[in-house]
C-alpha cells in the first residue's frame, strides 16, 4: 500500500441529499485528512449504479459478482485508499438504502481488501438522542470486527435534521476535522 506521502483517503457519502449533513461531515473529515498530508477522493453512492445483492452466490462460484454496474470500479478505487470514511444518515434507525446496498455487495468482494483497513464513520441524525444511532453504529462495529477493520473514529451529529444543519455545529465540525487528521497521522506511523 502507499507510504506516508501517498496516503489516500476515500469519502463515501451514503445520503442522496447533496450538500446535506452526511456530505458536510465527510468533507470535513477529508479536509482534516488533507491537512495531515493525505490525498482525498469522494464518491456519492446515489450517483453511482450499485445494484442490490441477489444472493445467487455467483461470486463464490465464479469468483466475480454477476451484477454489471459501478461496484467493481468502486472497489478498485477503494483498494487504493488506505482509509475509508463511511457516511450515512440514520433512516428509520438504520443506514440509508444506498449505503446498505453498497455494504451488501461487500459479500462478493475479495475479502482481503477489508482486513486491516482503517475506517471513520460519519453519521448525522435528526434525533437528539444518541441511542437512535445505536443500530447503525452497532452494525458498523460488528462488520468491522468480522472483517478485521479498525474504526478510527465515529462522528455522530445529533439533532441535525434540515439540509446543512450540521454546518452550524462548530464542535461537531471540529470533531470531524480532527478525526480525519488523527487517522492519517496514526496510519502514517503504522507499517503495512
Ligand atoms: C427517510 C428518512 C428517515 C429518517 N429516519 C430517521 C430516524 O429514524 N431517526 C432520526 O433521528 N432521524 C431520521 N431522519 C433524519 C435524518 O437522519 C437527518 O435529517 C440527517 O441529517 C439527514 O442527513 P443528510 O442531510 O445527509 O441527508 C430520517 C430522514 C429521512 C429522509
């Protein structure tokens, strides 16, 4: 994988709302990572064609997913990035449909790309109660454990309902920026 000077981080936005709270958090994390010297890249899941897993096990039989869409190119890009920012709003106590379809497709991916990967979570929600995000956070914790990924930080933005509301929460923005910066600083010291 790339060394310090070529450290790359990818922001993955799971909200369909451009300029929304998820994108703002992801942007802020990427800005912190850029301050620490990382190259950044961002993708909006809603603007890609990512079909849902059909549970056909074609990936297990043929070594490749049967779906012909943007997922294989996205996985190749992700593989080149040492850190992934996974952003989703809370929708009905869970992640967005776009984020979930994307995660389901990890089933057919080469599992080696996940092991040892650093991820940062970015999760806005309308509720002011942290418990409302428990299933989304729990889902990511269990997936990370299962796949051997390391969650560097979980940035929650409570009480963020309206478009861009999180932009007015200075402390959340600071947390997000620091999460990006610290993850890059830490990853720079860890040998692959
Ligand atoms: C379909 C839908 C379901 C939602 N469900 C919840 C929910 O269960 N709990 C909650 O606190 N907020 C819920 N919200 C509010 C969003 O989590 C909140 O507005 C978030 O900031 C949206 O992020 P975005 O601006 O990136 O789209 C929901 C919003 C939508 C559109």
